[in-house]
């Protein structure tokens, strides 16, 4: 019988808070709002606590559980089930699991209504500590911002640029927030959404829409915060907005994190 080195005693008296694997690529099945599935390429990070009396964890067991979840429809509850099985299999007290993936939403151009897929970076994260489960949904949404100051002081035009709004939210297991709804809400807070396909009529529309809705990163952040505060399902959120300035060699940036009482 081969020796199980990981289970041998360790005498250094150090509990390890997190040990596991990261950057493992695997296919994931994500349930869409329209009740269909989308298979995506995901990158996973999974870790558990390790008591001081064990020399190491069993890395292969993480992969065994992840393989089992490749074909399951991922939502917050399914992430919990995956994490619970990891913790049980590793005989741990706590753990985290994180799936990062690119999710495609079919988006129509604003005037000609031509559809094309738009890609969004997304995150599903689950944590179990002290027997309590917490789920985090994250999305990165690219948008357009137009500078209010530039518009006010310039005789012709105003500078605009692409910005990225990074939002992470938490909500109870009994509730659910769809990626599609969260993306749409975030896009409404910018000067104008981005579109994967634009004809001339569409380009005219988005240019004029941005002109009519000038926003600093502070404006964008505040708009997102107000809408997240107003959502009764969301219990905690984190917002990061970065505008890649077109007239500077640096970005403008704003950040907010809140836990609802």
C-alpha cells in the first residue's frame, strides 16, 4: 500500500487558512435567463482550510469534484453544492470556490436592430465560513463615457472614452439575479452602452446619446450605487468604475463597497 504523505502529522503548529488549486480551465454550463444553456470556458480557483496537524491537502480531490460539476447548470445554489462537496471530500471546516468565464449576450443595435453577440467577463464565487454560505455574482461591463467638463468648456465636441464598470453583488440563496438583468442595469448608468455591431444610423444614435448624457466616473458610480441600493434582493455590493481617458495617459477611477443594514 502506498504511503499517504499528505495525511502524515505536521509538528509546526500552523493552521493554513486556504490551500488548493487555481487557474484550472474547464467547460462550464451556465443557465441563461431564457431557460437555455450556454457552455463557456471557465477558469476555477478552489481552496479549503487545512488544520495544523495535517502535512498537506489532496490536490486531486479538487479536480475530481470540479469534473463532476462540468455539465451541471451553474447558478448560486449549484456553486454551493460544489463547494460543500469539496469541503466534505477534504474534511475541511471552510472553503472558497471561484469560477471566472466569458458570457455572451445577443445584443441588437439601437436603430437597425441587427443582433450580434456581446461578451462580458463574469464571476461566480462561493464561500463557506463558520457554516454560513455566501454567494457573489460579478460582471465587468464595458461602456462609453463622455466628459461633462469637456462638453461644457469646449466650443466643438467633447472627449469620450471606453470605460469598464466592475460590479460584484451578494444575495440570499432564496433569491436570484440574472446576469442579463445586471448587465442591462449597469449599462443604463453610463453615457451610452457599447454594441458589437453598428451601422451608420446606429453610430449616429450612440454618438448623440453619449453627448446628451455626459458622465464623470463619479456620476457613473453614483448611478450604479443608487440602483443597487434600490434592489431589495441585493444584500452587499462592490462597484469599481475605470475610464480609459482619451486625452490623458492615465485612467479616471472610482470605487464603492456597501453592506446593507
